[in-house]
């Protein structure tokens, strides 16, 4: 288990390269290019840049890479400042108004215990599947005092079934079967497919017609997008990621780690 404090360090695992790094580099290049172009010849009506001007821009970048680096650093500082503010507000809400953090996310365990565990997860992520087994043990022991809330963070760039699985689980939740469906997805992760989603819905006794309508609805997309926006706002770039009353940890978790974190937040 990796333990983090919001505002310190970055989550490792999971995406080959953080979105912030890519966005920062792109922002620096765009800022520089925009500045150069705005001070040079007017842009043509068809928005095509002449090869000569493009060569000039590239030559300036090669001769003065520090300009790009400075733009990247400035952008990163702005992003880090915004993330730190969001993280601080998130932790404060976890302590004083957990309902606002949980929102419409499915929960299990205590109705609203003194300890709230928020999980950002991806149904196709193998690390999330391993964490699921550990969480099952932990919640079986602490279901009367811990509230577990599940939030979707499908890593669609590397997991093709992450989004379809998330939509299927959300649809099952509309018939009060989210957690049963959630367990099936993680325990049979290698079978993720449309056929499996249909099969699981039938096994759980769902109204399949409603299930299919719900999982393809805009409401499903909006609910998942809301979770993703929260994760990105907090600077999370991998799964699984957990917040327990302000204590943050990620990656593979052991039962002993969860117990230690619980003791810490309670103490």
C-alpha cells in the first residue's frame, strides 16, 4: 500500500504518463507558438501555417528550450495550486459533511458511519480486483462502523471494458443491485464483455430491458463523468485510490494496512 498526503507527491501506478505532464508540455508549446504567431504574420483564413513560419518556430524552440520549460513550470504551478485547494476542500468535507462527498455514489456498510472510505476504482484494473477481495474482508468486519462509497474512475485509454462495465454496474444500481453486480465484475474480471453483462443481469434477476436502457442512457454517462471529474480535480491519475477520513492511500492494499489506517483515523 502506498500512503499519500494530498498536495504531496503524485500517484504512481496506473497510467503510463500523468495527464498533467502531457497537458503541461502541450500548454507550454501552445503558449509559445501562440505568442510567436501573434507577433508574426497574420494567420491565413484557412488556418494553415506556412512551412517557413513553422520552421522558424521550431528553430526558436531549439535555440531557447528554457522558454518552453518556463511555460511548463508556470502551468504546473497553477495546476498544483488548484489541486491543492480542491484537495483541502475535499478533506474538510470528508470530516464535516461526508454526504456532500458521497453524493449519489453507491454505499455499503454503516448507513453513515463516523468513518467514511471513498474508493476510486476501475472494473478492469487488476489492482482494483485484488483490492476488492481485501475490502470485502475489511467491510465484513467493520460494516457497523465504516461507510464505503464507490466512485468510478475508468481508465479508458488502457481498459476498453472499463466504461461499459461501469455503465452496467450503474444500471444494476438503478434496481438496487449495484454491490452484487460490482462483486461479479471484479471476481470474473477476465470475462468482461457485453455477453457477460447481460448474463449477470439475468442471474441477479434484473429487468433486462430496463437494465439495457439504463446502461445506455445519458444519466449513466453523467453519473460516471461526475466521478471522473472529481478524481481529475483531485489530481488522481491511477486506480485504485482511497480516502479514509482524510487519510489517502493507493495501489495494492493489505488487510493489515486498512486496519492500521482505521485505527489511525479513529484515534
